C-alpha cells in the first residue's frame, strides 16, 4: 500500500524509481508526499550494479555520491547551486 502524506501540492505519494538504460523501471519505492527525493536514493542503489547513475540535482548529496562511487559507478548528477565547491560532472 502506498504511503500518503501532505506536501505543498496536497495529499499524495511520491514514486521513486530506478530505471535501466531504456527507461524501464527495475525498482520502485513509494514515500509520503512531503519527503525529500534523496531519502530513497541509497535504498534504490543497493540492488543495482551499473556503470553510470543519472539523476537530477535533488540527489546531489555526499552520502549518495559516496555510495555511487563505492559500488564502482560514475555519478552523472549536476551539483546543487549552494555547494561551496562545485564538483565537475558530465553534462
């Protein structure tokens, strides 16, 4: 059963998905609508063995980046604008 919660958009659920290179979901995790995207990043990465992890800047966190590099993958995630040291990434 999906988790429900309040967010600015109202009462709802967020669906977090890991997809293969063709966009086919291989793992899906729901969260309450008010939770941040990064809260499900590490659980989504746990079962994956991939060369590259492509995500938007909401997944730019040190813990997530460490996890990606620890499993031998390359992060293709733009840095958030408020990072003190902007790290390079492949656009």
